[in-house]
């Protein structure tokens, strides 16, 4: 039902403006197909944000565990403070460190700021 209304609006815009069908389709896709633009209840919005946060935390945890496994394999036993630092890091730091492990000669070089 809502899709039919959007289809009608899209064709109206194509018929009455100088916009092409592709431009209208792109505008609808960019603005209407995004979860934040879909009408939601507060509960739905909270669940969506919670799932997004959970995915981000899961991504960081997975990267941290991968980095720790690589560090341990390459440089042997790791102390607890280093392990805690890696597990507390954000995705951007973890990505940078994961790239550095390929060329670094020491753990300190991998985790340099």
C-alpha cells in the first residue's frame, strides 16, 4: 500500500518536473530506504539502535581476539595489561594495529599511537 503511494509520487515527479526516472529512484533510495527515515515506534528505534551497538561491539571483540591471537603467535606470551588494552580498544585502533602486525618487529611497534 505505501509502496504503491511512493510509486505514484515518483511517477508524478517524473511527469511534472525535469527529474529523470533514475534521479527520482536514487532520491527515494537515499532518503526513504534508510532505517532512520522509516517511521518507527520508540521501541522499534531502541531495538534498532541496540542491534547496531551490538554489531559494533561484536566487531570490536572479534578484531581484538584476532589481534591478540596474532600477537601471541608472533611475539609469544602477552602480559595482562597489554591484553586489557587490546580488548578495550575501538575498531579504528584495532584496524590500524591489525595492519601494523604484518611489518612490526615488536609488540610496541604494533600498538604505537
